[in-house]
C-alpha cells in the first residue's frame, strides 16, 4: 500500500477531521490533505495547526497517528515531527518516500 493510501486510511478513523482538512486543503492548495502531506509536509503541518485552533500539540499527535505505520525505525516519527515543527520536513519526506 502506498504511503498516501496508508495516511488516507488512518485519517478515515477521524472522519470529521478528514472532511475539514480536505475542505481547507482544497480551498487553499487545490488538493486533498493527504496529497498535501505527501507533497509538502511543512505546509500540511501549518494547515493542520490552523484547523486545530493553533494547537501544535494536537497537530503533532494527529500526524504521529497518521505516519506511525510508515515508520521503519522506532522513534523516527517523533524525531521527524520535532524537526517539522521547526520547519524542516526532510525527515518526514524520507519516511513517506521509504513507504512508497
């Protein structure tokens, strides 16, 4: 299963959030949230924080849930999300690319 499919499947566990994220993402970026996360994790993170009322903690928890099945190493998602919060998305992209 491709990374985007895994993320979309996990996001379906949060149907209200999935609808809101997709709506905001389509309006602002012209694509579904899952595609935005795969293409540009830092922009997707900022959108998620915005939708969640500015809560970086909530955004990090959601992304951890979405990305965890893609991780090949223990602790890699947590490390990637710390870097993502600082604006660096290379490690998140590496996790997604490895699962594609």
